[in-house]
């Protein structure tokens, strides 16, 4: 749509080229402003990016990500960039199963939400009738309460309130909570978890679909960004200077700034600003976040592992020796995969950081061998790599004061999955935050 001359003259610095910063830059450019991206690394995507594995001598992701059909803003950006969903993702109806299929839950395509999910629970394999009843009852109660829960409640407290069985908690709710919030149930915010359940079970019949990236995460859409957006690689911005009109970075003037970096880095960048009541409150709020790690292990196999689904739930039968939670059969969905490989995700991985890489690999291989079906044993391993993202996501605890996109400082905005998106620390939250920061900026400056 036509933009005013005022908008066309605005230069905006976006610091951080993760998914939040990239979404902000794209949205600004669409609105007729000139975005400038500053990125301290040499790869686009932030914590969802490609890396070169020396051990495997190939490009892999720094972490395996799974998107869902409810991620509307991410899909919208990709559509605006002219990308075909079928080329970018393997879309499949929600299916959660163990490798031996002793637990299996699949939604039936075509049914409206939430009936499709309730039907899946009713037909689930591995759940007793009492567990099915308790699970359905808990979800229906959440829906009747419009997905709102008691303020300050943890997931563990809600599970106890809803009388969920030990089996359900251990093999269904805990893996689901850790996978989505990267926070253990005793500390995890139930309201955020309820938001996840709403978006995945009650937001349209395709909202719960799994969207599994067919390429590395940088190539998925970050590298398709408009080439008219300049990207300054290798630029670790330590400070932003306030000027009489707006801001200055490395001697270059900008009308506005979007900080799309982690909270501690945001605080450091604006740490030289004149003190004030609101400014002090902002710095304090930025300093309250804690983070949890995620470990991703890539295994290169001698030959293809003959399992039919692209993703599996791994059981934690023994918490001391079963580190893996989700198994991804990358050879079944990555288009450029020339070698058989799988990835295993370990969320909320603090406990496992004490292990050496070799010890953790040994435990994981034992878990996979024990849980592999008799007719499809784990193939021999040719090679492996292990990537630890120590600050993968914020710890999603009750009472956490997540910040709005519009800061208390003029023409300075915040973006990131840690801002007040209503989502946990997921890719869609990052994208929504970047888009909203850009929209507010345009609204304020025009």
C-alpha cells in the first residue's frame, strides 16, 4: 500500500538477526521504512540457524525445531516472501507415538477442533479408560474456563488439581510441557501451558498439524529476506548512543531502534542512557530472566532406520539413564539429506550438562536400543555431533514479568520470544514479537 514521504525517510536499526529481528526488519520494509540489521555472528537465524558440523562435515541445525499449524505469523511471512509451504515443510496431522507404538495418539483429519483432539484421546493406544476420561475432562474444563487458570499456578499444581494419574503425568504431560515450555512441571507456568494447549487443540482443525522443516533453519526463510535490507554481519553492538533527535550506532543516525537480542544484552546496549525512574525499572525487568538449556544430538547412521513416522516420543523409563525426549527421523523429511541421520532433542537439559559428551551419547544410544522395535533395531552409528544451547529459552515460570514491545524510552522497541507474546519461548513467539514491534514503531513514527 502507498506510504507517506515521512515513512520513506525513516531509518531503523534492528539489532539482532534471530527470527524476531528478521521478522521486524521484513515488516518494516513492507511498511516503507528502511531497516538495517546488525548481527554479531555471520549466520541469520539466531538460536534457530544452520551450523557447520566439523565432526559430520556437513551443515546441520543448532537445534531441531518443530512448528505447528497455529503458527500463523510465521506462515504469513513465508507467504509474503513467496515461499511454498509444501517446499518448506512436511505437514502432517498431529501424531505422538513411541518407537514401539506402545503409546500412540493421532488426530483424525477433517474433524473440527477440539473434537479432532478429543477423538484422538478416545482412540489412543496405551491409555487406560480412566486415564482417557481424566485427560478429556481436564481439557474440557480448560476450554469451559476459556483457557484461563488460577494466577500463579504451576503445571504440576494443575495436574494434581485435575487428578491426573502418575502414568499420564510421567509419559504424557511432562514430556509435552518440557517440549513446549522447556521448563519442568513443578516450575512451569500453567497459564502459558494452557495457551499452548489452546493454540494446538482449539484453534482450528489444522492448528495442531506438525510442520517439520525440510531444509536447515537459516534456509527456511531467513536467507530469503529482501536483499534491499542491509545486513551488517560480525557487528556486536555494545552500546547505542542517544542523540538530540533519536539514536546513533557507530556514527550512523537512526530514527528508531528495535532491540531483538536477549534481555541481558538489551540491558548492556542501553546501559549508558541517563538514569530515570522508568529506565531503572526497565533495567530491573530485563535482569529478572532465567534461561534453560536444550541439547540436540545428530546421529549419522550406517543405513536408514525403518520407522514409519518422522517424529517419535521417547519414554523416560529411568530418569538417570534416559536423556532423550523426542526423536526426529531427518532422512524422511529433509530434502537435501544425502546420508541417513536422526536427531534427538533433550529439553530442560540442566541435569545432563554434568555429563561428558561421550557419556551422554552412550546413555542415549542405550535408550534408543532399548526402545527400538524388535523388527527395526537401531542401525550402527557412523558419527555424531552434540550441540548445547545453554540459554535456549527463558524459564517459563509463574509471575515472570515479560516486557511489552514498546519500551519506556522514545523510539526504542523490544523484540524477542521473551517479550509479552502469550507464547512460551518458541519461534512463533519470536516472529509475532518482531512483527508487533515493527507495527508499533510505524504507528508511532508516522
